[in-house]
C-alpha cells in the first residue's frame, strides 16, 4: 500500500486494458455553487438590534426581528416565574413538614405544591395578559 492508501495496482503504469476496465471509476462532479450571502444579527442585552446595512434587510424585517427577540424574553420570564413560584411554595411546605411533623405525612408539602402551581399559573397569566394589553 502507498502512503495515500491507493492499492498497488493504481501505482503501476503498466496495467493492461482489461485491468484498467476492472478498476472502479470515480465520477467527475461539477463544483458546487457558492452559498448565498446572509447577514446574521445577534440580539444584544440592551434590547436594541445592531444596525444592519439597508441593502440586505429592510426596516420592516428589522422590526420583525426585534419583536421576535422580545417574545423570547417574555416566554423565558413567564417560565421562570412559574418555576420559582412553584419551588418557593414546595420549599415552604417541606419546611413546615419538618417544623410541625404531622404523623410523618407530607401534607404541607402537598399543599405547598398545589398552592405553588395555582400561584405560578396565576402569575404567568397575569404577566402574559398585561403584555398583550399593551400591544
């Protein structure tokens, strides 16, 4: 074998015509076209989109991108609000179970879970409905 992993037959220049026909042929390809030029804008923490050249995107496309980024922030805020409220009430219920142990059953933890779910969904709905009223 050669260094480039070709069989020794390919290195031999004295191949007969029958041997050349038996070798696999690699199809020739046309070169691939170049990919299109796309401008990627990364959202910033300040809520403002970075300036993009007017040749690639119009102002309406920039406004749509800005609204999409704000939508992600709203969704993340709603999810975190639900999770934090739920975890806070479950932790409070566990603390109450350890403080006032009622026959070893986790009644306060279960109550904290139910109150946390209800309070978390209430906060999430309140947050989402207040932002839709502003629009």
